[in-house]
């Protein structure tokens, strides 16, 4: 019979993932997926504002209208897994600790699992963004472009407090060189809240993200955690000692996760691609 690693190790793994993810600051856990693969999210519309008329009899407040609703279907799709073995003979022929299963699993999580989750989340945020900007960026327009994207969100009357921007290091370098980036908006690390945060710009927390975790040509993504539920339904990592047919260790991992953007909150997400604008008229 296979022997699984102690349960406390699973808790430690969960802590490692939560600490290592950069995207966590821009997501939430507001949608409960327990016991279901697909969740229907209902949103009610609003009623128009009327002029009050004291002479209108029973219609002084206007004509009542039935509030309409919309339904968004969220279906989880990301079922990811991995497995590897560490043969007992290879382990015995290696320096002590080199083929340690626990360390190998930790490395798998830090170098494969965490980047994969971030990469997927950022790709969905960019795809669903209500504001999309394409512009060739340099040290003269980096700051103004960021402000343009942030202002588009503000114009839709979404909260200012709590916004985060996931930025490539290339964009951050341009921002630092932009003369329009005033002293009040420098990247001084006096308000570090999130992992990867390097400061703030235009009141938005700036989180540095490795280029390979962002979609191609992405300079930055501005969002608010209220916009995107990112459920993690299953997260299991097992180490089996001498399972049938294997002399050594079998390591397995299962991750079941996803991210969604609320239809009613897409306009609170903005993405900028560092490239020449595409001509959509051709």
C-alpha cells in the first residue's frame, strides 16, 4: 500500500502557493464552487430615475418597471496534473538530499505550478478587459498611457481604492524614466502591501510581473479584486513511498482552478499592449 506524506505538508504547500502567487492581489473568492463545476451568477439591472410628480395620482414616482436580470455562466475548466518518480537506485547513487522527494515537489510548485496559475489568470484578465490600449511605449508616453487606462476605469465609476496594476519590468523601467512621472508618483517602497509590489502610480499599486507570465506584448493590466473570482477547488500533492511496481518514490499533484471576470465589472479592467495599433479597417 502506498504511504502518503503527512497532512501537515499539504498545509505547508498551500501556504507556499499563496505566498508565491502574484495574481492573488487582483482576484477574490466571492463565488462558491463547492459541489459544482458550473455556477450561474445572477445580476439585477437598475431602474431609471424619474421626476417626482405630486399631481400624477398613483404614478407620482413614475411608471413602475420590472427589473430585468442577466445570468453569467461560470464553468471551471483548468484541471492540471503532474507526476514523476525518483528511483531508489538513483537516489542511493546521488549525494544526500539531491533527489529528496519533498524538495523536488517544492521545486515543482515554485517553478511550474505558481507561474502556470499566474500566467493563466493574467491571460483571462487581458482577454476580458473592458479597456484595451495598443501603443508603442517609450519613456515619453509610459506615464500618460497608464493614466489614460486608469482614467477609463474611473470614468465608469468603479472604486479607486484597492486597484492593482500588474506590470512588466520593461514598462516599469520606462515609467521610471518618464519625465511626466512626478515625484508624488515615484516607485518609493513606502507602502508595500502585496507580494511583488514595487510602489504605486496614479494611486494604483504596482506589482512587478516577469514577462513570461504576462500575455505577449502586455505592458500592464489594471484591475480591482472585486472583478475576478479565482476559485481553487482542488489542490492535492502526494508522495508515495515504494508504491506497487516502483522501487522508490512516486510524486503526484492535482490542481483544479480557474478565474472569471464578472460581466458587469469588465470595464474595471484595463490592459495595455506595447505594440503598434492594429488597423481594423483593412
